[in-house]
C-alpha cells in the first residue's frame, strides 16, 4: 500500500466512466472511497480504494 498510486478526480472519473462532477457527488456516500486532500483545492483517491469500490459494485450487480 505504500506504493499505492493517487488518482486525480479526472482520472477517477475516467476509471469509473462518469463525469468529474459525478465523482464529487459520490464523495461521502456510503461505500465510496474517501478522498485524500492533496492541497487546499485538490483531492485525490487511492487507486486500490477505487478498484475495490469497482469490485464491490460489480459483485452487487
């Protein structure tokens, strides 16, 4: 986990195939990975967290 890549909102949106604004809407919802504050105005997401979220969504479908 030490070498876990941090994705930007745009990269996260591309991985989830949604608009970046949708990623912001997902933040704080149950099951969505927590964001990591990178700077005062930027957040990111751990790649492993996003992949685990996708796996849970696929299993639930």
